[in-house]
C-alpha cells in the first residue's frame, strides 16, 4: 500500500467518525464560528491552569479545546457553511489560542527560573 492510499483510508475513516458528531453538533445549534470561539476561550482557561502549575488539568482542558478545533471545520463542511470569513476567524483564533498557551508555558518556566526552556518555548 502506498502512502497516499494509506492516507486516503485514514482520512475516510476519520471522516466516518467525525462527520456524524459534527452533524449532531450542528443540530444542537453549535455553529462553526461558535465552536471556534469556544475553543479559543477554553484554551485560555488551559493557559491559566498552566500558569498556576496545574499541568494535569491544563492538558485535559487543552485536549477539549483541541477537539472543538477539529469539529469547527467539520461542522462547517457538514452544514454547508464554509466561508472565507469562517476560515479567517478559525485561523486567527487558533493563533490566539496557541499564543496564550505558549505564553503560559514560558511563564511556567520563568517562574522556575529555567531560562533555557523559556527560550525554547518562545
């Protein structure tokens, strides 16, 4: 099996799992943009947990935020609501969320005076 065939099978399997959940989220009135914003807010909460050295909870919360990031695009595709604005909003909020988490990680290491890891994080 070639790489592209394996990737195609994986993508098909992933779509068979994600699309029904995305359709359910859409029926429950979760719009793609709402999921995008919720994911960014939840990532910010995860960043707060990192700052307070609660890495276990930060990881769980960030995983939830990451799932929302997976489903915002899937909901848009399933609902036929893909727009350039939605793609821009998703990309912008993804960078915001990543920035918050990386800033929190840098703060985490700076509070332990680990300048090497602050540099690596930044």
